[in-house]
C-alpha cells in the first residue's frame, strides 16, 4: 500500500510502472485499469513511437481510434512486408519507421495501428479492444502470446510468406523447444511458405501438413505498383539533372559494402569519365560512414536531402532519404542490389528492380532470397546475375555499360520474369486465406 501511495503521489500508475498522462487520454497495457502512459515497450519499437508525432503516435494505443466490428489484421516488421500485406488488409500494423513510407499507399478504409509487444497483458488488451476476425502474420513473425491468445478466442491466424532461418530451425528443434513450437504452430490456420525448403522446415517442426499450401511470394506484388504522379515528376526532374549520362545504381548497401562499390566505380570512371553512381545506403545511420568513405576517395558527391543539383562534376549521388528506392529504380538501367557482398549479410529483395526493368545484379550472399533467384532463372537465366564478388562485378558492369544489346537483353529478361512471377500472386494468397481461415470462422459463426 505504501508503494502504491508513493507511486500515486509521484504521478505513476499504481498497477505498473506507467506514468499517468490523463491529458493525453492514452491507455496503459498493464492490465490494471490504468489510464496512464505505459513504460512497457508498446509497438514494434518503443523509442520510435515516442519520437513520432501526429497520426503515427496517436494510433499506437488501443482506444485511440474507434474499434471496427470485424477486420483482418496484418502484422509486419519491415516496410516491404508491410506493403506486401496492403492488398489483403483493412487494418495494418506497420513498423514505426515504415509508417511514413506506406501511409500514403493505404486506402482510406485501412486503419494503421502500432501493435503491442508480445506480452500477455498487452496482447489481451489489444485483441480485446480491436476484436480482429483474422490475423495475417508476415514471414518469420511468430509471436507465441499473440498466436495462442487468438486461438483461444477462435480468431484465425495465417502466416504468409512463411520462412524460418536455419539458425532458428535448429534452435526450435532441440528437445526443449520442439514441444513449444509444435504447440504454437498447430494453432495456425494456414501457412504459405516461401519455398519447398521452408515448407519442409515447418513440417519437421510438426506444423500439420494440411495447413501448408503454396501460393507464391507476396514480395512480387510490392514491385507491381503504379507510380504516383508525385513520383513521376521526381523521375522527370532527376532525368533532367542526370542529362543522359551513363548511370548505375547500388541499392541497399550495408556498412562495409561501400568500399567494394566505390572501388569498382573508381575503376569504371577510367573507361567512362561521365559515369554517375546512385548510391543508396540500407540504413540512414550509415550515411556518415559513406560520406567519410567518399571524402577519403576524394569523390565529388551530392546528398539527395540537400536538394543540391547534380552537376557534370558529380560522380556519386547519395540517397540519404527513405522510401524512394522503388522510384529510383526507374531512373537507372542497371541496379546492383546490396546486402549481398559480405559473408555476414543475406541479400535483399530484387523484385522491385526487376519490375522497373533494370538489369539486376546481386552478390554471392543472398540468404532466403535464393528461392527468388532460382524462380527467375527458371524463366530466363538472364533475369538476375549473381556475382562471385568485386572482380566479377567490375567485369559485368563494363560489359553492360559498353554493350547496349547485352544491357537490353538483361533488362527485358528481368522485366518478363517479374511479370510472370507476379501474375495472380495476390489472388492466390487471398483465395487460400479465404478458404482456410475465413471459411473456418464462418462455420463456427465468428464472422458474417
């Protein structure tokens, strides 16, 4: 009682460690009826939620938006998977840093809401308020409390683009972990794996075989999105600035990879003096390292955020803004997709580059994107070029910059392969979701 009294006098919740903030009308997830600020990590990243302002912050909390009677709730942790879930969702839980990137893409009927951390009280409060009739988890988003709580309430849970790393699979396969993961996976209504390898892993962890079905990779649907008018204007502006110079782009470059890219670019400039590199670091915090590397190599560069015009002396155009990669693929004929040139990395989605009609190159370390690589190779071996390292990157770029026919062949192959893989993927996924999740609920009388 003394502790509760001291907390109340200090303006803190008597049931948890949350601060009271009556003027903000936010709701605590402690389960004790508090109406104050909760210091539990709520949302995919608490710091991002607290730093955000406007709609993003206001909708972190259950109770901040009127609760609809029934909805599908996709939950994701990356901007690409968040965008991939848009076609099937009237409600969405995007990661905090992705919210500014996707909110303009969401239809008016979609409510976006930061989801709570996977702790029992938070999940019970969140689900109890929003009352979803269907939960769509993306890729490796296996949240035990969320899945078990939903199953207890008869809410269907589907895992789309399902994947599990070998490291996670080995961890769950031990005698102590197997019964736990088996119980959790048995509560899923549907699992749509990325590949046969992924399907086998889920089966070995005792996912019921009748719940595993193939439909394709939803990430192909991300690239197949119309360019908005604002993006078209930006593309035209950049094309005017680049002034028909030879261009190549290095996208999603991780720390350490910039040295590989800049060394190759330095060699290429010897043969093509007017060559321009569009360099897109994967993480905003790496911009400083990239800038230092450019200064070290004495390279004339421009940061996109400064809005400085590209001159004939500019050698590298550094994109230090978020959410523009899909648009930038439309101003370059060649796209090198990073996150793949160091052994510690595991590749990135290159379907967006293929959708834009780029000649697509990637490094040797592609992780779970290898299934996408194989699928596109099966359609046309020229669709994506996987490189062995820096030396081959330099060799292939010289070929593409000097041979227009070779460049056009790879551009066409990538575009065609993407079109074939993307065709009907959203419909196939939704038909499975409808069949195994929604129909099952209708039989139990949970949804109309």
